[in-house]
C-alpha cells in the first residue's frame, strides 16, 4: 500500500499518464508537474 501523500499513487499515475497520452504533454513536463524524475 502506498503512503497517502506519495507522489505516484495509482490515482496519480493515471493522471500523469492521461496528461501524456490524452493531452500530449511531454514526459518531462508531466514529471515536473508531479515533482518526480
């Protein structure tokens, strides 16, 4: 189980993936928004 404030919970991973796939964000821009590398 993930920590409640973890950067990449399953829900956050889905949001990040949608930004890249559906909104055509770059991987770098999406990672920066989620403060991950």
